[in-house]
């Protein structure tokens, strides 16, 4: 059952099991004008004390059930009621022990019947006054705390605003529904004002017309989902009327009770960055075009040059005499240099093909062991000149669905590197197979690669610090990696400076159906990464 809330004011609790006594007490105290609550047992008194505060308790000592002393004892045990003053009233026992017990149970006074009504009234008034003073003090203290808290909050808000005003980004605050309530100084300045009414229109009006519909929808969606969101959009700058790209982040603001109190949005000007990105993309495009055109144009005269060199060489070798021998030696040197030039142009052409996503694979059945044997035969002279013995360990025919000429290119590049950087020491080429994968490892004992360069060397135009004194432009391994990737394989290097290198190519016998990362977009992304 619901009990009515207690009346306000400094109430006095009267506890006596004799109705006549209660009536008499009421009559004495009524003139004070304070609420009087009467009960006829200790138990009821305890219940009342649970419901409300009292300024004073008048407690009969002799009661059936809980007597006055027991009741007082229980009242004093509860922290909330411990300090309520208690006056004991009794008709019996004026002896010292009785009085002493009353005080030891926490009584502030002890009245024996018959007592003087005026004395009781004036005593009650003293306690009620004390109680009221204390309540007033408490109320004042509370008020003071509230004032302090409000002042602190104001100071906090002020600091917060100053902080927001000091930031270079445009910042706005909105209520829980997304309606704008505040712009910081940078935001207002961007709109060409230093104050003025803050409305939603201040944002929507500044938005680029093309962005409006999309942004509205995204904002509505984000606000409904009550999660942070961000998007790039164009905002009109009042000073010159230009629309500049901004990255806008909108984050929810939560109140202490966990409810959504509003939104804070920051708009960071990324226009310069976006333009730089665009310029970079165009520059990369131009570079690719230049590479492609230049290498094609270089190749045509070089091809006829090499043909002429070949003819001349044949002619000189057929002729007799020292002069002819001298010419042959010189023409051989020209041929060697022309071959290097040809190789360089081939690499550049491959780069532009790969960058444009135009590397087409001719997949057919290929024997890896045979390709290795071909490459080895082709590079045998060069290896011998550099003093590197070539040792091939194959497992017989190793068939897979690959592109023979691209595989040849991979092995040629890796073996040429092993010879070039192999310091004249023996080189091992191993072919192994594990299930439907094939492993090709080329192991040299040369100058090795510092650990910090081992990832880098697979990127375009990247070379290890250790190879500074060797000719090369850092494209071979990049091309190798593109081809291996396109065939669905993986290339790794294991190397230590001055202790040689092992390049391992792990190839599936059949290319997985998913397209390899051989798209122009992939290459462009990588090129950009390199530029960053
Ligand atoms: P290039 O040899 O033309 O510089 P590559 O792309 O073939 O270009 O190789 C990139 C770099 O990797 C080389 O410059 C070299 O620093 C390092 N490198 C490649 N292979 C080896 C190897 N077998 N031993 C030591 N360093 C190597």
C-alpha cells in the first residue's frame, strides 16, 4: 500500500502506549505549530523514523513490546536517525540508575511525570530551533554548491569555446537532431562573418550544389544511426567564392546519463592535398607515357644498329690480318654495350606495359627444368667470365601451366643478378616440387643484401646500398615480382651482407583463376606509395 508523503517542517514524534498521555502531550506541544506525529509503540516509532526526519522524539519509557530504552537503542543504531534528540518521559523511578540508563541510551533529557507543560514546551522549542537551523545550514550549503557547480560549468564551457575558437578547422555543434547551434570562429570566418544567427542554412547554403543531396542523405542516416561518420565534401569559401574540399567528421556527444546530447562536427580543409594528389596522378600518367614512347622510339634505331654491328663483326672475323682482328675486338665491345642498352630498353618497355596493365601471359605447358637449362646455357659464358661455377640441381621434368618466355625472364634476371653480385663464387640453382607447387631457388655466395633493403629492392628503381658500385637501374626484381605475382606465385629473399643471397620463387603449377595483381590500378597505387 502506498503511504502519503510526510508533511514538511520540523516534526516531533510522540511515542506512548497510553492514548490519554498522547492527547496530553499533543495539547502541550500543539501551540508550537510544528507537525506532530503520534504513535503508540516502539515498533511504529521505528517505522515512522524510516519514512521521514524528525526534529525531536518524545519517548515513553514504560511500553508494552519494545520499551522506550530498547526503542532508543534501535534508533541510535541507524546512521540516519542516530543524531535525533530523544527526551524520555516516565511516571516511575526517580532513582539515579534509571535516569542513568536513559542517558546511556542516548537521551538528551529525562522528564518525570507530572512535569511542567511550559518546561516541556520550551525544551521542545529549543530542539526544533536547532533542527531548523541545521536544515537551513544544509540548504545554504547545497545552494552554495550548486552555485559553484554552475560557475565551474560556465568556466568549463567558456574554456571549451575558447579552445574551439583557437583551432584552424571549422567546427560546429548541433543538437541531438542535428540542428546547428554553434560555429567556432574559423567556421564563421570561412562563411565571411564574425557573428550572427546560427542556422542549419549556414551549412547547407555553403555546400557545393552537387554535394547537397548526397550529404543530406548521409547526415540523416548517420544521425539516425547515432554513430560517428565522415565524408569529403565541398564548402564555399566566402572570401573568394571558391568551393574547397573538406573532410568532415561528425561525432556524437553523449550526456553523463548515456543519452545523446548532440553532435560535434569538424571540417578540415583538404583542398590543397586533393589538388596535389591529382597533380601527382597526372604526373605519374605523364611519366608512364614518356617511358613508353621513349623506349619504343629508342628501340627501333637500336635494332638496326645491332644488325649492322652483327654484319660488321661477321665481316671482320672473315677478313685476315691484324687490322681486321683489331676491328673485330672493338666491334665485339660495341655489341656488348648495344646488348646492355637493348636489355635496358626491354626493361623499360616491360615497365610501361605492366603499368598500363598490358602484360599478357601466354599460358601453356612448360617444363621449368628445360627453361632453367636454356637460361643457364645462355648465361654460361658470362658466369665463366666472372668466375662463378653454375650448379643446377633439378628433379627431372617439372611441368606446369606457365608462360615460358616470362618464366625465362624471371630466371634470367635472378641468375644474372646472382652472377653480377655473386663475387665470383659458385651459384646453385635448385628445382623442387611440393604437391601442386614448385620451388625454384637461386643461391649465391656474394655480397648479400642488408636487412633494411630486402623489401625495398622489389620496388621500381630501388637498389640496395651494397650494390652502389655495380651497373643497374633497379627494375629487374620489380618485373620479376610482377610476373611471379601474375602467375599466382610468391618471391622471397633470404640474405645476409657478405654471406650471399637466396631468391626463392614459389609457384603453383596452375595459375589460380582469380586475376593476379597485374592491373594498371595496382601498379599506379604502388607507384604513388613510392612517391609518398
Ligand atoms: P639492378 O640489378 O638493375 O640494380 P634489380 O631490380 O635486379 O636491379 O635488383 C635490385 C637490387 O637488388 C640490386 O640493385 C641489388 O642491390 C639487389 N640485388 C638483387 N639481386 C641481388 C643478389 N643476388 N645479391 C645481392 N644483391 C642483389
